[in-house]
C-alpha cells in the first residue's frame, strides 16, 4: 500500500487518464471525500474532480482561491463526477477544504442518490 497520508477534505493534484466519454480527464485538482479509515486501509480513494471552468451546476461547491485550499483560480467541485481512484494517481497535496464545504458535497451526493 502507498504510504501517502491522504485525508478527507484534502485537495490533491490527481492524474485522471485514461478516461472514457465525458469523464473528467487530465492532471487536475480533486477533493478527497472518502473517510480516513478507508483512505488509510485501501489502495483506492474516493474523490470529486475540480475544474476552473465554472458552470455553477446546482449543488456544486464553488471554491475561491485561498491559502487553505491552495488553488490558483476560482474553481467548481464536480460532485456528480465522483470517482474512486488508485493512490498511484495522487501526485501532490495542494490544500484542503472546510468542514462546511465537505458537508455541502455530502448533501449534494445524498440528493443525487435519491433520484
């Protein structure tokens, strides 16, 4: 297993390729949404990709760059693109989101799974 210390709420640069269809691709930031027990004990991490192409989709969190999240541009967390990735895809930690932002992601995921 990887010895990376990947924790819930962390923002990492992650390599998403290869992809298929309309999946998010390339080397981009992603936020870790899986819990720390899973993150420590499994070789996969559940993330939501982040894009600087703002569409303001209902339920997505918009992040303004700050020292805590480490982003350079205003960005949108693409909650509906949630994905499980190998720890081998994680390149560099760049920051983290707040508990409030994580709760908004959880709310949106719950909403998505209802319908």
